[in-house]
C-alpha cells in the first residue's frame, strides 16, 4: 500500500520560472491496485511518479510504502522496493552492455553487489527462458549490446528487468509514448500480463485515453498539481474514452485554459 | 637495441597509467586530471619510502594506496559536493603538488644505490641481460593487471560500475549508488596511475615534482590509439588496446625523437594528436550525415 500525504513541490522557487508542480497531493493506493495517472502536460502526473521514485525530494508531505516512510530515502535506496520503466526506451537499459549483462544488473536490484561473476551458467539459462517468453527472438542475442535493439525491444526488456525481482511498486512513466502504435500495443499487452501475473501494485502515467480505459482499476486525473478526479471501482469499469474527454473539457471550462491549449488537447486525445 | 628495450619498458610502465585513464575516461566518461598529481604522488611516496629504507614492494603498495585516496577524494569532491568533474580533478591535482613536495622534502628525489623493484627484477637469475629481465617482468606484471581488470569488470560490482558510466539513471533505478561507484572507480584508476608513477620512479632512478605534467593527455592518447587499433569492442579488448596503445605511442615518440624531433614539442604534438583523435569521429559523422562518402 502506498500512502501519499500532502505532497507539495515547487520547482525553481523564487524565480520567474516558479512552478507549483504538486499542490498538496494526497492519495492512498491499495496493494495490488493498478492506477492510471492522466492529465495534460504540466498537470503533475509525471512529477507525482518521480516523487514516489525519489528523483527529487518533496518540499513537504510524506510518502509511505507498505508502512515504511520512504520520503527521505535516496532514489537508489528505494529502488529495492520499486521497479521503473521510463518514457525514453534508452533510459532503462545500458546501451553498450549486452542483453545478458543488463539482465544480470536487474537480477540484483537492491541487493549487494560484490566480486562474484555477474554472469553464471544458471542465470543464463533463466535469462534465455524469460527472454524467450517475449517472443522477440532475443534469446539468441543475449551477448549483443542492448543499444542495437529497437525501442520496443528495449522497452520490453526494461519491463522484464524492472519486474525480475518482484517490486512492491511498479512505476511506468508513459512507457509506450515513444513507440509506434503497433509496438506500443505489444508493450501494453506485455505490461498487462506481467502486472496481472504477479498482481503488482502499479502506477502508470499515460497520454492515451484508450490505455486509461482498457487498463487498470483506477484513474487519477491531475490538473495544476492537484488530483481533480479519482475514478475507481464500478465507475472505472464502465468508463469510456468519451467520458474522460468530457472530464477534460470540464476541467478546461472550469480553469478556462486558453483556446490553443484546448486545441492541443483535442489533437492529443481524439 | 637498448633504445628499443627502453622504449618498450617505459611504454609498459605507462600502460598502467593508460589503464587508469581507461577506467576514468572510457568507463565513466570522466576526464580525470587528478592523474597528473597522482602519478607524481605514486613516484614521490615510493621514492621517499625507499630512500628511508623501506623495502620497495611495501613502498610501491603504499604509493598505490596513496593514489587510491587521491582518486577517492576527487570522487567525493565531485559527487558529494556537486563540483564539476574537471574542476574537482584540477583542485586535487593542485593540492597534490604541495603534498608531493612535502613527501619528498624537495623537488627532486634521486634513488641512488637503494634496492628497487627494478633492481630486483633485473637480478632475476635465468635471464642474463638486466634490461631484458626488467622488460619481461614488467610485461608479465602488466599482463596480469590487465587480466585482473578484465575479470573485475565482469563481476557484479564491476558491471554496476560500467553501467554507472553507461546509463546512471538506469542503474540508480536498479538500486546502485552511482556516486559511490564513481568515487570507487576514480580511486581504482588513480591507484593504478600512482602504481605507474611508483614503478617509473624506480625505473628512471628519481622522482620529480614536475613529472606529472602532461601525463593525463599522454594516457588519453594511449587509450585512443588502443581503441583505434582494436576497433572498439568489449572491455577486455579495450584493456588490451590501452596497453598496446601506450607501448606503441612510446615507440612512436622514441622514433620521432631519434629522427630529430625537438623534445620541447613533444607535449604540443601529443595534445594535437589527442585533439584530432577526439574530433575525427565527430567530423566523419557529420560528413556521413551530409551524404558524403567516407572510406
């Protein structure tokens, strides 16, 4: 269970670029829940995800993961509990290292790293088996540098790596946004099967209404650093993309975003 | 012949410097100028301790430890205090200049009749010629060091270090303290560089406070030549390349000096060489982009 309480974050305080990125955000996410974070650019959805991941420390508020206060834990310390996939397919893997070496790095997420050999025969068998399950033919290319693979292949491997050790929480930051639609679909299917299989507690940022409708059991819609809609349970099951668009429209009316921004919304979401 | 053996020997001694630069520059993308201070540090610690009567092996090991501390401090300045890497190295290098003077007590410390690792190597029984014996012992030692480094970069710790240089965001998300990895890596690199200095001092028979000047670029040149010869590839290949690069570079310099090059121009030419090696890939890439055929 994740308890986010009164998280506040101002970027560039005291400068003309001051942004209130998170404005007193609170929410509780149950264990096993798959939460979709929606919102316009600059709404704070990725910032919220990064606050949980520990990329920066919030100005105030606390974040608890399964009862442990992780608010002041460094990014690498929380990595013990958290698996992450990034928007940029290049971010989740070390390009000059082989597929097998990347996997070996992931096998020891949060564990001590000593002078034992990173690659041993037993691991290699397991790598081959799991990579084969991706159906991408990568099991024969374990010794190749990962940087030579396509974005979709890298993203699939990153998913595999981030969940190799079952994380208490999986963070997906628009992890299909940089992929072509077909590849994105594949990665989404893989995401679904991995999350469902291990009943992973997941937070996923997306721009796609379709993904928000099809995936997960809860939608948090953010705007100007606040959670403005929290859709769960039966409401989430019956919601349609058009409903979400209507909500965006609603926000727009309330906040009177300038027309150019609403045009951009239409382009992005219809 | 003795000129050739001398050039090969110095090339091999300096290949330890090249291996250190390989760690900081190739593994971490970190141009670590601490090298110029730590190679002198290694030389001055070894020389001072040997002169004071310590056995040369312990003196050399302590010199190595000194280099490790220097590199670690650069790493801490860089990662804990968020100071730009190059500046962190410059601070350390500058501080080490005074430290080195203190260690030696003067700017040049000769090793007269003291027993050194080099004199011990030269006395190996079954090889009649002293210089050849020294060359072979150093060759064996450098080869061992290369193998050890290669194996190290295949361990869990070693791969975490490589990933830190390759993609810090990714490896942090996998629970590795990247600051610690950089600090440890710079420590290792400068330990090797100090070792190089310690052996060099024993080989040439003196330590000098100026001997580090230009050494970083020298090490870079070796690494770059090695990469060009080997053509990239795995860490193991790049390690072999760095060692070969150092030897070849030393040989080239020896030949050039023999052919009458002004020794004063040596560092200028080294710098030009590294400059060209650094911009060449960029230029060819640009030409390829424009559609120009590049052979």
